[in-house]
C-alpha cells in the first residue's frame, strides 16, 4: 500500500479531507523519525515497536572482485511485531 492509497483509505474511513489526513500522516511519521533519532523506542499498541539499532563496523567483500572492503558502523531501525498482530496474521 502506497502513501496515496493510505491517505485515500483513511479519508474515506474517517470522513476527514485528504488534506487533513495528509497533515496527520506526515506529522505522525515525522514524530516517529524524531523519536528514533533521539534513541527512543516508538511503540504502537497492537501493532509493534520500532527501535534504533546499531551495526558495528565490519569487513565485507566486493562480490565482483572478491576484494575486502571496510563497511563502516551505522544505525538502523528494527521493528518487532506485537503479539496481537502476529496472532491475527497466523489465524
């Protein structure tokens, strides 16, 4: 489902305008991003938890040449699905 499809579905389900739904959608994900950047977890009840994770530096290989390359440390986001959602998917 794409952003525009989500906005259309939410607008028809709630009766709000697409402009209002777009504002809420963008504000929600901006809030999620800001909290994750601070190192905080974002838990959505019944859906799951987003949390920041760190990947340490490591040595990898260029698949074309086989030459060793250094991969620097980086941060990423992990998602852990909530039990309620997992159970509903596995009915």
